[in-house]
C-alpha cells in the first residue's frame, strides 16, 4: 500500500509532466503557425509589389530579369515566368504543374488573387511554402510570379529551441520532484507520528503523545490528539481507580459477612455474640445494598436526561427534611428552615429531593450531637439559592477540592462505620448539573460546612 506522501508526489509529478507536454505542444503550434503565417504574408507583400511593376500585355524579358534581381537581397526565392510550365527550369525541384495550378487555382489567379501552398519536397527533405501571384491582362493569365521559401530554417530553429526547452524542463522537473518529495516528507512526518501514536494508544499505551511543531491544521490536529489522549488516559486511570475502589468497598463487607456466617454455621458464636454477629451481617449487607444502589444511581445520572417542570422549591425541601427527621433525632440535631415560599424552579422533583437528602444527611452525619443545621432558600435574579449550613467537624482545606470525587472520604474510618461510601456528593454534583445549576462548598475544620446550591427559577 502506497503512502499518502507518495501518492501526492506522484500526482504532482504527473500534473507537472502534463503541463510541460501541453506547453511544448502549444508553444510548437504557436511558433510554427505564427511564423509560417508571417512568412506567407511577407511573400504576398513582395509579390504584390512585383505585381504593381507589371504594366499589362506580354511579360517582357526585362520584367522577368527585374523580378529575379530581387533574389540578390531577399530571403525568398522569386521567379517570373510567362508559362507556368517553365517553372521546372527555374526551381531546383520537380513541380507537378497540374497539382500546382489546377482548375480551381487558375480561377483564383484569373481573379487577380494569390494562391499559397505548403508541401513537402523530397529534394530538400523539408516543407516548402510557396506563393503564386498572377500577371493578368484583360482576364488573360499572361504569366505568374512564383515565390517559395524552405521551412527548414523555421523547423530546425524550432527543434533547437524545443530541445533546449525539453532539456531544461526535464531538469527543472527532476529538481522540483526532489524538492516536492522532501517537502512532503517534512509535511507528512507529523501525520506519520500521529499514525504511530494512534497505534500505540490502540495497544493500550495511553501515555503516548505527539510533538506539536506547527500552528497549521496538522499542528491543531496534533494538539487535539494530545488532548484526546490525555482525556483517554485520565478516564482510564479513573476507571481503574473506580473499579479498585468498588472492589475494596465490597471486599470489606463481604469478608465480614463471610466470616461471621461461617462462625454462626460452625456454632463458634452462641447467645448474645450470635445476635451481635447477625446484626453485623445485616448492617454490612445494608451497606452493600446502599453502595450498589448509589453506583447504579450514579451511572444512570451520567447518561440519563431529565425532564424539567415547575416545582415549588420549599415543599420539596420540607419533604426531604421530613424523611431525615428520625436520623436527626438520634443525635438530637435540630433542622431549622428559612424558606422563600414563592420560589418556583425548573426541575425534577424526585431528583431535587435526592440532592437535598444527600446534602442534609451529610450535614447530620458530620455534625456533633445537640447541634443545629440551617436550611435557607432565597431568590437572586434568575436563580434560586439554597444554603445548607452545619456546625460540625468541617472539611480540611486540602480535601475541599476533592469532596465531589467518587469514593473520596475526608475521614475514611468514620465514614466506613457510619455507612458512607464517598458517593453522595458526587451524585449531588451530577444532579445539580442536570438542572443547569451549580454547587459550591465552603468549610473550616471545627466550625462547620456551608453547601450552596444554585438552581434556575421558572421564567415568566
């Protein structure tokens, strides 16, 4: 299979060859035709001057002699004869009188018009152009003036120039072909590098990059490839991390369930210890169920489009808070509401409820006992602003940028025992984006966390 650079090179050379061939044919045509026509016109011009010297009647010897004197300073061969058949004695080649002056030519000559001919003469081995000028008196052909000129000088000169032209064209074509080939190699090198890089990535080497050497289309293509490769590498790393984290998250509860189930089956634990083991198995099974549900939910949220309808924001927030009251009572936490009852947003009710449940549940989980949590909503231009403020343990500044990443935990030990898998805020961020909103989190260790959610309101 030929390379693209080879195909382009062959195409350019082929076009160049066709151009040179056309130039040769066209130049030869113009040169021959224009020069021959100019020669004929010059011969006719001389013939007309000689015609004007003829006074009628018989063609005299003096007139014939004066016409032939023209040969001493003219490039053409000129003869005047009374009888056209006498031309054979004047010219150095055989003349077929019937072919030279047939009935058609005789009618033209009798009208006083010139007859021109171009023919090949074996004696000269060349083309000869000739002009016959009539000498007429009272519609009688008294004689003719015969002017001829061998075209060898034209043809030979053309051949010399054409050979020079062809030689120069071939040399130019060779130099140009080499230059084009080298240029194409330079131009195609980034594409070859791109091809190699694509092959490397297809084999799993996602760290492959190409060097950007220009700002043209190929350079932009190289930049786009590097960006794509970086995105693929990042996604591959995220996928590996995701799978490793999921495996780790599932391995712990599975090991608990397997170990305590074997202990119960083999009667290693009895009585109160058996009840505690059963409770632990139930807790770990619930954690596994919650983890798998969150994973399924997260996957669905990334690929699923939602239908946005008018929603009364305060009612949705109250429903979410009501579902969490039992959890808040266990820690004696009071959830205080300060809501704008007139805000109507564009959203999906169940998904909005999921957003508030996840955020408020996190606030409850990471708040100390006997604390307050404040939920506020207010209108700001074309957006609804929802703030969930807790006064709990807070988030370290170095961890704050990562809290919406999958499986990220600020306090891994605490999260594991209270059931958190590090997916809640990741789900919240995806849901907020689906509502064309934004999520921001501010926190200080030991002082608490403020989560701000912005959702577009219903436009009138």
